[in-house]
């Protein structure tokens, strides 16, 4: 035991040296780090003196002046900024430029900061934004990191309901100093939704069920989901009234609920409904028999979520179901 | 499946030289890694940033992201590789790894439960639950193996069984909650994205445990001779296995808590190390550690640099490189036998 320890310690000296070197490197870097963050803060404070405090899902964030360069890490934030007439400087677009063009309604000039799931912090920091808007679920683990880059507000997007989404819209408007515009825009939004509702004139006895269809699952969106709630505002009764926003179901369960209208947001590729379509149970669904099954765009219906997109969903409904006079 | 001393002793290289070369390689790769990513940083900028003179515009990226990730990759890579080498020694099975004894799966199940069922939980719940999951898996493993005197084969079999149970649990949650599959898979694959100094401090306490394992390497050598001989030489094999297992699990738990249940490092690094230096643990462990650090650092740099701004999780890169390399190793070993 003693013998090997002797030779071992000589030969292990190299390793220990290496560790010592690394620790030394770490030591000098952390002091450097402190100096850096001071620098960053110092730069921010030289701007105008008007500071506002925004309360959001993860606390309070102070924002100085009016942010010009905004980074949006979820699609609904892009929609909100768009509704306020602001073009985001950086978007977590999952590298799908065409999806953003569809959301904003035109090609815009922005920098992709990677995926929504793992936005690239290096790119975000190199953009030197004035404001970052992050999702409460996806980005809570990097909130501190984002806060070091720029003032960050965290809002519900992915798990938000329609009402929460409108709340987030107001918070974003506050953060970018456009409360007045937001008020007008929201009033306009309510009017548009009311008008669409009047045109659709849904029968109160008719039930509707939006669902996301994947290769192995059929996920119904209930009255508490974003699109379910929006449809209720448009006058449609959801076939599943419950607190949980989503419900996984199989064909038998679907038959039991038997909605009058089915809205299917299909995934790319193979779908579980491909198989169901050959099943007599499927053919007996009211919606199928009456030709009330509609394929809808998954981006618009379940991913975008925002003031503009909600109006687009309303328009989409009018297009599919037609005006009811 | 016993690791035979003969074949490996013949081609033993000078361990000191080997350690020196590997350290040099690691430093070289570190320098490259600091430059690689969505934003390219030139070597000159890196040096001035590290010295703290004339902070360039990239100083923030280096200090906040690349440097901590460099350290995390080194410590976690080295930790997982060391623990893997020790597990292969305890189980006297070259296929042993943190995955095989069910520990990473236990951590995975705990993490998945937090991600899926408690999405609003505070940030620190995830690493804590992962560590506790790993600890619980290890406790179950030792409890079930205790009756049979903690024999290597028993440990391996029970570990695999526990792993299968945890895996079933993970899959249940993934099927039940398809919306969270992305974030779950991401964590399960293991990634250094979004990790910073906090995780470096979280990982540092694992270093003394790795050194403790290294100090026990003579005992590991004796265990490798087989239980009969080891007992004959006065070793309390059961107790020794408990100590070694506990130390390894603590290291694995910390690594997994920090970066997710990253695979293949604990399996491959010790293999490569054994090829290079033979199976005497006092050399095998440090060489494994260096190779593990190199492996994870290379994986993270590649994942960051291949398709910016999209990052490929380091765990996926280790699997993509690791799996074919492992097959190749097995084939070569089979040929020699």
C-alpha cells in the first residue's frame, strides 16, 4: 500500500499540477467576471433616468428608457410586438424563417437566436438587446443568464390561456412603453372578435373540438386550452368542458364525446387518424357524417398565440364554416 | 468477462508520458473550445480576454458562457469517466457504466417527474431531485444486493432490473405528457446549454470524491483478482464495494444533476484508457478522467459549432460518436480473443 502510494504520488503529480493550473485559471476568471458585470451595468445606467418596474412571472425587472432592440424567445411575444408595431431584433425561430414570415405577415429583418427550447445565449448577448422576453416554462432555468445580458421579463406563453395571453400582451406593452397603443389595439381586437362572432353566429347546441394529431396521439384541446377558450369567445361550445387544458384520447373516447365540429391541427408525417379513418367508428362520428371535419394550420392554431393570431383564427373559422345568416 | 492482466500488461506504456500528452491535448482542445460557437472568437481575443487586458467585445461571451462550460465539461467528463472506471472494476465487467447500474435512470425518472408534474417548481428542484433520484437508485441497488454479499454479477443484474423499472417510469410520463417530451428528452440526453458558474460550483465538490477513489486504486486492483483471492489477501470485499459504490454514485449524482443524464462517457473513456495504460487503477483512473474530460469537451464544442445558432446537446454528440466507437472496440476485442 505504501509502496504504490509513493510511486503513485510521483506519477500523479502531473495530474495534480494540471488541476492546480485549472483552479488558478478559474480563480482569475471569476474576478474578471465580476469586473465585467460591473462594466455592463455601468453602460446601462448612463441612459436616460426614467426607469419603470415591470412585474412578471419571475419577479420584478427594472427597465430604463424605451427598449428598441427586443429579443423574443417565444412566438406569441413576436405576435404581441407585431401588434404594437415593433419588429423584434432577435427571435427564437427554430430556424424557420418562413414560419415567422407567416406570423408577422411579411418578411422581416431579424437575427435567429436558435430554438425556442435552447435559445443561443451567445447570439442573444452579441445582439446587445435592451429587452428580452422569455417563456415562464421553457426559459426559467436560464432566467438569471438572460438577466445578465439585458432586462428580461418572463411571461406565460406556452402554457397560457387566451386571457393570460392578453395579459402578457399588456405587460409587453408596458415594457416597451406603448400602453396607449395597446389600449387602442385591444379595443380593436375585442371589436374584431365580436364581429367575427356575430358573423359566425354559432348554434349554442353545437359542440366543437380542436385537437392536435400526431403519429401516436390524438390530443383534444378542452375549454381551458388557448384555442378552446378563444373558440368559446367566438361563441362555440367546446365538447370537453374541464379545467385541464389538454386531454389525450383514443377513438372510443372520441366517439363517446362525438363533437359536431372537429378541427384537426395535424403534425407532419404519419398520423394516428390515418388509421382511424378506416374504422367504422370514425365514419359514424357526427362531424364526419356531416362533413364538419376541418384540417387547420398547426402553427396558427396552437403555436402562434397572440392578438393578431387570434383574429387570424377567427378569420380562418369564417373561411371554413362560412357566414351564418 | 474478467479483465485479464496479461494482455494489458504487455502493452503498458509509460503512464507519466501518457498523462502529460493527454493534459497537453486537453489544454489545446480547451483553447479551441473557447473560440468555437455561434460567435467566432479569434485566439488573440481569447488570450487578451483571459488575461483581462483590453476587454474585447467578446469578453462577456467567454466569461459567462464558454469558460464555465469548459470547466463543466472537464469536471463532469472526468468525474463520469472515473466513476465508470471504478464501476467496471467493482463489477469486474467492462460493460458496466453509470447507466447499467440504474443510477442515471433513477436520476432521470426523478428529473422527468419534476419537469412534467411540477413545471412551476423553483429552478433548483431539478438538480436536487436528480441527485436524490440517483441516490435512491443506489440505495435500492445496495439494499437488494446486500443479501448475496454484493457480488459483482448480482450488482449488475439488479442494476439492470432497476434501470428497466425507472426507464418504464420515464416512458410512462413521456407518453402521458407528449407536450413535455421535448424538454424531457433534452434533459435526458444531457446538455451543457444554459449551464454557467453555478454548475461549476455545484460540480467542484465531486473532485475530492474522485481523488478519494484514486487513493483506493490499489484496493480496486485487488478486487479485480476475484473475491476468493481478495478475501485471501485480507480484503473485506463487501464493505469495500459499498465504499467504492457510494463514492462513485456521489460523483455520478453530482454530474447528472448539473448536466443531465449524459451517456457513453462513463462507458467509453475507461475502455480507451485501459487500452492505453492497462488495468492498474492508479494509472487507469487518471487516464480515464483525462479522456472523459476530452470526450465531453469535444462533444460540447462540436454541438455548439456545427450548426449555429442551433446547439446540438452534448449528450447526443457523445451518443453519435460513442455508439459506433464502442462497437468498433468490441469488435477489435473479439478479434484478439
